[in-house]
C-alpha cells in the first residue's frame, strides 16, 4: 500500500507549516470578524456617545475603542475610499434573462450543431432578443472579445475552453470566473467521469491545434530565411 512507510504513531508534523497555517487561519478569522463589526455597528453620522459604547458582548469596551481609533486613521479612510472606487470601476458585463452563459452556450450548440462557435455564442448571451446590447460598456467588452479572437485566429472554434484565456486578456486577468464559457456541469444524465473525459479530449484538441499553428509559423519563418 502507498502508506506502508508510515509507522503506528504517524508521521512527524512539520511545525513550521502547522504554525503558518494556524497563523493565516486566525488572521483571516480576525479580519472577517473586524469587517463584520464595522459593517453592522460602525455607521458614519451616528453620535459619538452611541458609537463609543461597545455594541456586542463579545467585544470589550477597551477593544471597541481601539477598533474605532483603527478605523478612523487617515490611511484606513483613504483605503476604504480607494476600495469603493475600485469596486465601482470593476463593472461586470450585463447578461440578460435567467440563463447562465453555460446554459445559453449549451442551447446554442444544440440548435446550431456544426455551425456553433464559442465566439458566436458569447455575445448572444449579452444581447436582447432583437440583437441590441443593454449598455455601451457591455457592447465594448464583447467587441474586444471578438477582436482578440480574430487576432488569435480562433473565431471558428467550438471549444468552450478558448474563452478563458481570451477573457483574461480582455479583462486584464480578472473577470470573476462567471464568464468562462464552461459546460453545464454534472447531472444524473451526465456523470463526472464523462465530463472529465470530454474536457480532457477538448484540451488535447486545443493543444494539438496550437501546436499545428506553431509548426506552420516555424516553417514559414524557415522558408523566409531561405
């Protein structure tokens, strides 16, 4: 068996790793707890005599006063304003109706058959029934996706995985993961094993296509040298 080398007492723990894990876990718990307290009890405009009183029995009066001083520091106020501004700029493209993009792409593939392309299905998930976009931002981002696919010569691909690297480029590495164009996921009719095999085959096909393109480019460069 794979674990025959482990004796009865088990393996010796790496205390450095254990300590680091405990430290990071506690740090996250404290940060989340501090955020919860601020969200629920620290409100701008409330009289000082109300704010200064510890609102939760799990927080001592002394610790609450220290928290108030911490939140009222100039750097924390600037950080809060910066975070609000960043969240406002990080807008999501608008998707219409109750369908997820994965469901929309699945329905398009069923309807179009061999004519289906991932790029063709992507903007349709953001358009109204008459083909219009709900706002200029969504239209601009869909156009950027199209142009990037044209540059990489993958406009005719039906592989849903091609959208992930394209969206990473368009959205500069962050698009929340909800527009990756993946499949529908597990169901009783489609077990995980079949999904994994399908995903593996699609990945191999995608890599083979990239390898063929790379070889063609190398051969073209060699011919130019001759």
